[in-house]
């Protein structure tokens, strides 16, 4: 392992040869890690590499089977999350859980508010203490404002402030940026830098590699539960990091094939949903991948929902291969050959308690039928066929989808829709929160589908993905389509300019 | 733990086993339980609950509930009595009453699907409303002089057996309900809707239409039950079947239908119905007071909500251990 320097500060937190098994599976094998005050340390690895287990060990949720956790050089044993918190270790999760009707200050000091005589809450002291925390973080948030309506980034900042109020010296941030927009990420990173300068140690997890390079000084990579490397970020390339994570040279992340676009498959004309999006018109041709970019909240997902019939539109029309779709009727959209892989796979894409087989089967309720009854054999064959084609990793097809990893769940959603043989496929954030290996697989699949003549509309907040995969890029800003950029002219600058409404495209 | 044991923890199997156990015990130890008259009483008294439990099971699986069923049954009986008093032919009255049930169910369904109101609130409202209408229609009269061949059918037995004549039609309806819930695309959709309405909608399932159909069929079955009730007990009163909805819901939940929707089997629900019916019968034979019977039923209802969860947690814990053995972390 590489220390910043032998004479430098001692690690505030260290893991020594930690092992943890669940049943027969060794989730962590002899993993070591040192966190120094004043550093942001990335934890990299694919889904299933052991990151979550490591975090849970640090947070006191799991107890290691072997190895030691050292705090300021002294071995400690955490019997529960409370112990870890008292030791100054705080975990900031992807989706903060604040009480929406309480103020920021009340959320931070929940259950341990400063008191006045007779046990009354000292609101003034709470207010000032919160202001002090906000000042330390270098942000301006009104302590008396209710948590409801705060952006996710601001909610995370409140969580960080809460952690600081517990005198946390080690902050573990588990994919904090997954649901944030570009400007929110910048805001969060500002806070992280402030913390670093004040001497906190931050363990940072993200699937977005560019963020690791932007904010972290060192990176520890895990693969299959084993420690691979701990090294300075400086001098590394993204390819180096990916190679450590997947253990081989990854084939191209954006394997876009050149396809000559065919006839118009999806045609959206002057589509409007009042107060949500206005006058949106575009076409997607057979064989084309069209990217739909924009900031979160620009109305991209809402357009997809309306096109598929989840929400009604107020004006305009949608055609699939010249056939007009009924307003607000997903079943007719499906019948016309439209498929939507939704943004939220857990709530919208899958019925979590149902088996893999039946989830894929849900789109075949009209086809795997004989004499009005479910043809279970046909349903199983169809589900197995697509689960295998998409290389879903599962134990049994009858297992609940909730037992699968995020990447494999996403493959089940794709399988479910590809099984319908769609002419037009809309994918909304198809690779959010899934590891880089699976991401490349999904991209290869989309590229192959387009080559086979499917018209693909891809909504993504991941700009490199849009630039790498799309033949054309549509950009939305505040409910309107503001630009259409051909592949050759699409760059981060042109797309972001249109997405933020800066450019007249 | 072998997988066969994990499967055996399924709550509907537990309820089925409990029912068989109770029957065997009662045959052996409870005086008067095994004679044909008592058994036909038991089944005849349980049939109204069983009839309504069929559509109620489908509703609860789809994540909805209908508490107005007993009132719909009472209203159908009351209207039947009123029209019979007015001299209308019974052959005309029965279809009209069934149509009334369809309307009652449709009103519930439209309020739930068009206005997006929670079915618990809607059907508590119509529970009161339908019962009120029944009282307006019939007042405090009791109509008893229905044609004898109808009364005989509703209370008679099959040949020399202890089975009520109405048991055969019930078996046909049960078979239809089992096939619809467990073997058709419609039934499969109900499980998806109950488990995640949003995911079902994103899979192109017409959620509102499915629910509207369910409420309408529930109204129809409730009114059929009301007609059966009036004939079986040879009495049409406005307060017929009062409180029956609680027995139905208790039995369905006891049978392992998850109150949150998405889980359960009709076999379990029907086992729950007859377990509850047999238990009440046995308690009456043992001279347990009516008040104590209510306490037992209440306790059973709590257990029925708790039991399946405990059973599921056990199997989830096992599945989790299995899953942990194949993938290290989430």
C-alpha cells in the first residue's frame, strides 16, 4: 500500500485484513484500507465487488469475521451503527431520509435539541448551532426552512451537517451523486472540498469515474471481494481504473455501429402537456439511436411517459409507423410496437416481489395464452430465452427479481421489453447506477438493436453516454426542445449550452 | 434447511392443515359435530361468507377492498322482499336484484377508479348508504312467504348427504374463481397490480379497467348472496347479513391473502372461510358464549394478519441466505 508519506499524519481510520462471509460466499477477503485526515478517498469496484459490505462494516452494521478496524491506531469493535456514529463515522446515503415537515434545524438536532428550563426546546440555540454548521460547510441554507422541497443535493448537505453535529471525522458517501444534476454535483463537491480542508476524511463511492478523478486524491479498488490496489489518483487514466475494476481490458464502452437510418418509426408532433412540456416535435427512424439530453427536470421523462401513454397529453399527436396512438393508453402503445424502459426500475420497471420469470412474462400476457388461459410452458420459455440472451445472472428463474443486483435487474427490465419485439424502444436512464461492465453490455445491446432496425430513443443524464451512443442528440430545456444536434457536432459544450438555455441553437 | 420445508411454511398450507386438524379433532371429541344435520348447518351458514369471499379474494389480491358487500346483500334481500310483496314474479325479481348488485358494485368501482378515492373509505360510505336504502325500501317488515320450491332449494340437502343443495353451484363458482385468479392473464395482472400498481401500469396493464370489473363482480356476488340469504333463512329484512363483511375480510386474511395486495391463493382463502365457520360451529356446540366467540374471532383476525408475515419472513430470511450465497453484496 502507498502512504502519502511515512512522516505524514497517521490514518484516522484503518481496516486491516478484513474478511466477511455470508454463508459460503466470501464478500470480503483480507481487505485493507487506510483513511487519512484531509483526504477524499474513492472506493471503486463493480456491483458485487464488496463495496456495500465494506461500508456496512465501517458503519457498524456488519461485524467482520476476521481482521481489525483501527480508529486513531487503536482497535475498535462496533456492536451496531450507534457505536460507529459515536466513534465519529457517518454514512451519507444516496437518498437522504429527512422529516419533510420539520425545519432543517429540527432535522439536524432531532431528539437532542438544546433545552431550556423545564425541558423546553431552545429554538434560538438550535437555530444558531445550525447556522454555525452551515457556515462551516460554506453553504447558505435557512435553518428554519422546512425540509420539504429541498433538492436532493441540499438534503444531502443537511445530512452532512447532521453528521458534523455528531463530530464526525470520517464521512462515508455512498453514491451521493447518483440522483444529482451537474450543478448540484458541483455544489456538493464544494462542500466536500471544504470538509477536506478542515481535516475530515471522506470515503467516496461513485459509478461515475470522472467524479473520482475530479474530487479524490487516492482510490482503493475492490474486485470480487478482494483488495486490488490503493493508489494516488494523479497519473491514472480512466482506462487504468476500469482495468483494475473489471480485471481485463474492457471492450469499448460505447460500441456504436454505423447504421443507415430507415423509415420514420416514431413521430411526435407538437406534443404538449400543460405546465410540463410544450410543443415538442421530433422523429426517430428505424436503425437510429436518438439521444434526449437535458437537465433533470427539463421534461424528458415526462415526454417519454406521455408518448407511451402513462400520462395524458393536452395537445399534439404521436404516431408509430404512421399509426396514431391513443392518448393515455399504454396498452395500445404496446400493441403498436412501442416499449418503454422506465427511469425507476424498482418502482416502475419491475414488480419487485415477483419472480424473474413472471416479470418478463408481464409483457406477454396477450401472447403466452392458450384458449384464454396462461400457457405456463410458453411463458417460461419466453422468459428463459430472453434472460439467457441478455446474460442475466440469476440462480433460478423463479427467484424474486429483488434478489438480483441492480445491473441484472436492469437487464430483466430490458428483457421484459425486448421480448415484445418492439419497433420503437424508449430507454430512460438505461445505465444509471449500474457498473461499468454491465453498462458496456447494455450499450452493445442498444447498438445491436438499432442495427437490427429498432428505433431507439435514449434519455440520459450521462453526457459521455449520449455523445458516445447517439446518432442525433435532442436537447430539452424547461419543457421545450431547444436543439437538435447531429452526431458530428455534438460535444459536451454544444449539448450543455442547449441544456442550460444559454445558446440559440 | 431443505427447500421442501421452506415451501411448507406457506401460510395457505398452514391454514388448510389447521382446518383438517380442527375437523378431525371435532369429529372425535365434540358431541353432535359429526351428525349430518350439524354439518349441513355448518356449511349452510358458511356459504354466504364463502360466496362473497370469492370476489373479495380477487379484490384484496389487487390491493383493494369492498366493505359494502353485506349492505349490498341486505339491500338485494330487501328489494326482493319489497317487490315480492308488491306481487312481482320471483323469476323477474331475481334478475332485477342481481342487476341492482351490479349497479352497487359499479358505483363503488367508479368512485375508486374515476375519482381515485381509497376503496376503504368509499365502501365504508356505501356500507352505510346501501343499508340505509334497504331500510327505506322495506322498513322493519320481514318478508317470509317466498315460493316453497325456492325456499326448499336454498335450505335443502343433496339426497341423503349432509351437503346443502346450494353447495354444488358454489363449487362451480369456486372453480371459476380459481381458474380466473390463478390461470388467466386477468388473474396474473391482479397480482401485479396488487404488488405494484405503478409497475403494472408501465407494463401496459389496464389497471382501472381491471379494478372496475372486480368491484362490479363483487357487487353481483354480494347480491346473489343476499338472495340466497333471504331464501336460506326464509326471511327478507333490511338488516339481513349485517356485519358479514367483517367475517369475509377476517376469513380472507386468515387464509393468507396479504392485506397489502399481490399475495395469496384462493385455496387459502376458502380454507380460511371454512376454518372460521367450523370454529364458530364448534364453539356453539361447546356452549361458548356469543361474546367469547367474538373475542376468539377478533384474536384470529389479528393472528391472520401476523401469521403470514411471520411465515414469509422465515422464507425470505432463507431465500436471503440463499441469495447471499450466490451474490456477495447488493
